C-alpha cells in the first residue's frame, strides 16, 4: 500500500474520491498522505441487534473501517492496516443526530424496543473528536447511550470528558502486563500502558454513569492464573458495575487465536469473584432478535461490517424476512460478503477491499 501511495497520481486520487465504493480507501489516503480532508464519513446505523450486555442495542458505526489504535489478535473484523491515535472529525454530528432520530422513530413505529444507542464502530469510537458533542445531542432522545471503547486514549482528559457524557461506558482490559498487552492488543507504538491504566482509574473516580469492563481471554496468551490475578486486582480498584469475561466466538484476525478452554474460563471467573467483582460470562453467542429496519441486503452488510453472523443466525434473519439464501449467495459472488469457517460454524463477514 505504501508503494501504491507513493506512485498514485492526482487523476487516480480524484477517481478514488469520486467513487462511493471507496469510502475506506479515501480515509486511508486522507490519513496517510493528508489528501481531501473535506470528505466526511457517512455514519452507518445497524439493528437493534441483541447485545449480550446491553439488551436490544441500536449500533452506531461512526468511524471508517478499522480506524483503530489497536490491532487485537482476536479482532473479529480483521487486522488494523495502520494503527492510529490522532483524533479526527470523521463524521458530522448533526448528520449523525438526524439519522439516529429518524431511525429511532422508525423502530418505535414498528413497536420494537431499543435499550441502548451504542457507539460501537468497526474501529475505536474515541478517535472521533466530536464524540462528546454527539453524545450530548442524543440526550433529548431519552434512550441511554453507551460507548464500547478499547480505553487506549483514556490518558487524554478530553477523551475522558467526552466519555463522561455517555450513560454507560465499557472499557477493554485484556492485560495489564506490558508484554501480554503488546501481544494481544498490538497497540499503536506511541501508546503507554501505564498512562492508559491511570486514565481509566481517573475516569472511574469521577464518572457518574455505569462503568463496565470487558476482558477477552485467548488461549495461552492472557489466560494464566498470575496474569488474571493482576487484571482482577486492577479492575477491583475501579469498581465496575460488572466485569465481563469473553472468549472469541467468531473468526479472529489471526488464525492462531484459540478460545480459552472451559477450565481457564472457570478459573478466571473464580479469580475475578475473589476480588469482589460482579462477573459476567459472555462466552455464548447472542440471541436471534435482530431488527432489520431498512433494505434487507443493505442491513445485512451494515450488521456484518461489525458483527459477523453465523449461518444459523443468517438463516434465522432470512426466514424472519421471508427471504431466500440467494441474497447471501449473491452478496458473496459480488464480493460484498465473505464466508469464513470458525470452529464448527460458518460465519459471514462484510468483505472490504484489501486496501482497507
Ligand atoms: S477488537 Fe476493537 S480494539 Fe481491537 S482491533 Fe478490533 S476494533 Fe480495535
């Protein structure tokens, strides 16, 4: 890609920027070489989808594909081509607000419930510099807001202020030892683990909303007794409302990643409980109650951009909407969707061009 950028000419750049299929590539170029910074990312809403922790969650995807400060080995949406930590204005707060208001009205008119409006993009949500404004604007809708963050920018006081505007914040704490953190989260080179942990502590000490945590267990990476005792010790200092233990249930970024064993999960549960944490285990897939608010094909792409669907779930969605498998087959043939096997199950993920 670097070579490509070095040789790309103005005419090619114009074509890329004019083509609606090249949204993520436009952002890659904007970040990499500073071109066309006026382009605003078109936010995507999906669901509500059943969330293991948040009930029926209307997902907000306000960050271009894989703009993230981490490249977690278990990431279900693939590797991060280039980690980043500079905050930017990716999408317009007013455009996003209008889109959410319209979507909420539409969903309520169908008698469907929304428990949370959740900022859970296919990247790190706090990279959006207008996140605080977006959350403030949503207060009038009177539906709780949630942000699922990897916490890597919480050393920044402005990020903490922005997050404080959400009703619920979930922070990722997979490891608190440098070597393990680097191995599992593969952070941007300028991130400092101690600063991040201190940022989380500061946030927890003043935050009035619901703070929860998530720890993803990967076999032989972060699931041994000592490592988990240290994580549990840290978590106990921030008193989260709940501490979730997960393990990969969908295809990970790296083929070598294996879910933690039942024994390791049970041990982790015990270690966390011994520290007085309210432990939640989310090691099974969510329910089937996906709400499709728009065109079925478009909604499948929006959901799978972030949330790979198992074949069982896909069939359930198609059945619910009286649609045939042909839709999925066509999306695969058009290279908009890809099929991946993980464990005994087939999953369907949004296909993004390699340049992403
Ligand atoms: S799991 Fe989340 S934090 Fe990790 S690389 Fe994927 S999007 Fe980024």
